[in-house]
């Protein structure tokens, strides 16, 4: 059975998530999709009379438990043509908890950070206002944050979700319609409408300053991927995660041009992953550490390999071949390798080019 994509709309207060959820549902239903909406759990908990004087931890745990319940219900209702869209997700609880309470929540839910963040196929961060002028701040009757607090929540949300395999930033615009147009374009691209395309540019860079990355909105994952040949052609299996907790993905790609590929991804259980490993003939495998960096509204992926000590990759996924790419100023570029087949991961697992610095 085809897996049902689960999308999260996240971001700070008054970023337009609830309005975007309604508009997105309408637009996707026009395209023939069955959209199942999971409304914001925090609003339901507060609307149900939750006592605000109770500890923050109790509030966030109540939100998490309701979120798990509503997501389970949505999955049970979903069919082959469904997509589930959540107004916030489980990882948003991280935004409001200190380190100790977040560890406690994970323990009591028996879930890891990977479980909380990467259970969702894509996360779209709707940026909140950047102004500090409280006189212009508008929110609903259940919100109590000042504009400054809202900005801080917006920033913590960026950090919490960074590392999700498909994370995109939707910037503030003059009107909701402008902002929504960007969101709709991104969501349709993720869902493969009209085609599931991967458009990316890849650059060879000097080995990054990992200490610098740790101070930014950046998350590290370990990736092990295997290339196989099966009855229906070539495919890639990826195991991605941290601290022994992983997600598993099967990917089939068809080349359209040097920068564009048709790409079909399928989430797998660990058992399905292990079975597929045994079914196909192994062409090669490779492992790497991936640093997912949200910087300047762009989601970069920096891949560090064990066989290189002085260089690495940085990749950027685009919506169009014509989109321009600006790398972070602290990245030291060697050259673009998008068009150099030696630097494809499927090539590196067979032959590694010598370092260029």
C-alpha cells in the first residue's frame, strides 16, 4: 500500500498556519486529493478548559498526547489518495520546554527526537513577524505572547524542526496571498504535482567548521545508503537517523537532465528495509554525516564523508532549474560539481576522487 504523506505547518505565533491549513486543503482538494486536516492540539487543549496556572510541562504533555491520538485517527481514515496536514506537530513541544523537561517528555512518551521530528514527511515553517512593535501585533483570544516572545518562539521552532528530511522556510510577505502562493508551490512540489521532481545543485566545499555549524540552526544525522539492482531496475535504500534510531526510505530516480530527476520516495518499516536489502543485488554502499542547515531562509544539506579530510559537499534543492543559488558566506567554495558524475553518491561508493585541496 502506498504510504500517506504527512505534512506539518509550523512556525511562530500569527504566522498564518491555521488560515494556510484551510486554504491549502481547498486547493489540494481541487486537484483531486483527499485532505485530512489535524487542527492545532494546543488550541483544543486550551479550548477544553485547561488551567493555565498548571506547569508548562503538563500543558505540553497534554498537547503531545492529543497530537498522537489525532494523528493516529487521521492515519486510520486515510486512503490511497489522501494527504494529512497538521497545524503544528509533536516537535513543537520542544519549543516550550527546557532540556530537562524535553528529555522527560520523550521518556514518558517512549519516543526519541527522531520519532518526534521525522515521523512527518515534510515540514513547512511559516515565518512570523520580525517586528518588535507590539502595537501592531494581532493574534487570537487564546494567545498570550508579546511580539518579542513570538519572535523567540519562531526562532526556537526553526531550531526544533531543523533536520527533518524535507524542511522548507516560507518567508513573511506583505499579504497572506503572497505568502500562501509560496507555500502552495512548495507543497505541490513536495507532493509531486504535476511530477515528483528532484532539482538540485551540488558544490564541492572546503571541510566545514563543525563548531561554527553547532551555533547555527543546524542538525546532524548519520546516513547509510545502499544502491541495488532489482527486478524493476535500480533503487536506493537509505537508513537515516541518530543514536541508533532511524527512518528508512526507498528511492527510485529517473534522470531528466543533469540537475533534474524524477524521484519517487517511499517510507519503509525497518522490516521492509531489511527485506529489500536481501532482494536486490548490491551495487555499492556509502555512509556520511549530514548537517542540515537552515540559513537565510534556505535549507542546505552539508555532507561530510569519512574518506575526505579536507573537503565536503553542500547541496541545495530548488523548485526550478532557473533558481539562483547563494551559499552561506562562511562556506568556502571549491567548485560546483552538479554536472560531474564522479561526485554522485552512487559513483563515490565505487570510486573516490582524490581531494582537490
